C-alpha cells in the first residue's frame, strides 16, 4: 500500500508517514526502511508460524490468520469514517476511477490536484482501453499486429549514390502510455468502428473496422472461393490508423485496386486467382467469363475512391428461430455472396450485403413465412421435384389469396395455427402442432419439429455443393428474389427454406431448379450490433433504397 501511494505521488499511508519521520531523524534511505520493514514483517510471520522451518507445516489456517492480519493492517490506513473521496487512500481511488467511462475522466481531473495526479496512473487508462475497445496489447511488450517485418523498416535511399540506411517507419511504443493511445487514437476514431458497406454498384461488400492490437484496421471481408461455404472468410487490410508520436496519428492505405488501364492481361489473371481461386483456362462457361470480366472492370475503376455506409447486425430476440447474423451462400455463376439473416415476427429475411448484376447488394433475397411449415415426405418421394412443387405451390397460392383478400379467414392447418398462435415463437409453435395433427397428403409425412429428419435434394435440382447436410430440423415456405440483368423485371418466386442446424440453412429455388447452401460467418464482429430493432429495420429500408 505504501508502494502504491509512492507510485501515485499522492497521499500517504501510515507506513509511508512512518518512513518519512524515520528519514527526518536518521537521514536514512527508503531502501533501508524497506529492508527494516521487510525484516519486521518476516519476523512477525515467523513468530506466528514458528519459524521458517515450520511455515509449511503450519497449515492453511495459520496462513489465513496471517492474511487476515495483513488485511486488517491495510484497512487501518482508511479513516474510520471517511467524509469524502479525498479521505480514501490512492490505491482505492485508482480502482474506483478505473471503473468509470474514459469520457468522464477528464472532468474528474478538474476536481483537484490529487485526482489529476491519480489519473496519470497507467492502470486506469489501460483498463479503459481494454474494456471499451478490446485492446489486448501491452505497450511495454508489444507484438506488432497486422504489420509485416518488412513494413517496420524501410530503406531510405540516396539517389546520388543509390544507397542508404534503414529507417524505422513505426514509432517506439515503449515511450507511449495508454492515456495517449486512448485520447488521440481510440476515442477520436471510435465512430468508425464496426461494419460498413462500400458503394460498389451492385456488388456491395463488407468492411469491418476493428481495434487490432495498437492499430485501428479496416478489414475488407471477402467470401471464400466458390463453392466452399465452410471455409473462413478472406480478409484484406484496406487501411490502418496508428499512433505516430505521443500526440500524433498516422493513416495509411494498405491496399488499392489498379484499373485495366494501369496493367495488362497479367493483372486480370492475378485478380482472377485472388478473387475466384481459378485461372482463366479453368473457366469454360462463356456467360461466367462475361460476369467475371464485368466485375473486374467495374470494381477496378473506383481505385479506392469509395463511399461507405454503416450497417448493423440484427439484435437477438427470444422468439428468433436461430441466432441471426451473417451467412455465406452460393449463387450459381455469381459465386459466393454474403447475406444477413434477420427475424421480424413471423418472418425470416435474408438481405444481400454483396450482390451481382441481377440482384444487387441491399435487396431482400429470401423472405420466409415461419407460420407455414412444410412437412417433408419420406426420402423416396423427396427425390421427386413434382411432389415438392405440389407442396410448396399449394402454400404459395394460399399466400397469394391472403394478400388479395386480407379480410378472408385463411384456410389450411398451417394458417389456422398461425392465427391461433399469432406472430413469433407462439405462432410458430401452434403452426407446428396443427401441422403435425393434420399432415400434408402424401404417402408418408413427418411433423415439422425440431428433431432431425432425413433430407435429400430432388432429382434435377442443381447444386454447387455436392456435400450438403442429409438431415434437417425444419422446412418452411418462402420466396426468393430473381431478376434480369441490371435488376430488370424483379419478381419473387416460391421456394423451400430448409433449416439444417444453428449454423446452416438452404433454399430450393423451384423455378430455377437450383439449391443454395448457406453457412454462418463465425468471425468475431465487435461494435456491430444495432442499438435496437427499430434502428435495424430503418437500416434495412435504407439499404434497399440504395440499389432500387
């Protein structure tokens, strides 16, 4: 406790005052007093435990008594009836101030000199950087994150002699403190942390700005190579913000596109291998070649001059069928795209974060009616596309009639369950119970329950993922958005939403006879959740208007 008071530079504990009196009388040093005090404490401990040879045999009870005495001695430094915070010892004030928001600390420093001196303690600001921004690095033992060893140093060449010496580009963080990092880096740039969507025409994208070590880095998230939805997201650093000096910040661009006018066919080959994981010779389909070349030309013309819009992750509600969030899905010749799954009462919706020339980013790609569960037949009849079409199209016609005549009471077991139970989890449970009591006509039916049931794709349905889950939990009627090139003649076509597990779902596009498999994006996304559902729904409406 005396050591803490001496480090803080404020206040004096009982032992510290005793040391000062001893110094005034004998002109001794602090180190001598520390030694005497240490010998006294050791002697008292040995007298209690019976000497060093008996300390191990004294047992935990003696150690507990010694700890209790030490605690009582520490507590004796606190005034019996403190009247204000100024009466508390510095080490307790450090703990109190460490729990306050960093934005309140500058005002606290204006109270008095004692508070201002205590707020210079590194422990306070390190805790603020850790709790508010998730920074885990130690300034004294920093391992550079997001920076290669080549970027740490650069050779400054003298053009006359074509030689030079290596200069360190990044600062020496050992001479910085957490207060400077908080005041000049983390707090001023806190508003850019989170998820952003770049305005790249119909293609969109996903940018995640995070605190990575002692840097603020903007990571561009790219889907895995088609069709490997289980692979992790590919990340590309777009920019980096870091401290340059104790009160200066540097912003660096780490990646940029180069348009076709800046290169040749070799540049396109490099881009193709990075974006698609293929070579030009591997792509035989002429339509796919056109789509890839169009995307290369379109994205290359921006050359880092992009506009970004903030996006949020949906908040979790108790009635949600599964954890909402981001998923990677297959979209035929367009490759893998990123969608955001969210729940709105009796509906589940998937919104595109990355898009294509047919259905651009920001549009509602899937709309699922959770009040219309579909009971799958046995495996033999699941292989018939006609049987699946009959089940789904029957619900589609019923949904169309309800839209045209909203005042007419719906018919059918699933609809009756939806009316009885209402929206959300209660409506879903009632619909499932009603569906199990009155199953769909067919050779064999199983209830739409949470228990796993066999699943197989119908014959004739195309899929880019030959390996897909062979059991599912639930199936629901839904619609998918299709359109011509340039988002012309958009329409919603019926399909089947298949929930495999907490991290996988699929959608069968009946009209296209195609299957899309979606896998959850498991990356940790901090500072990305919407403050409330109203703010999230407003964001979805704005996203659709951006590309409509």
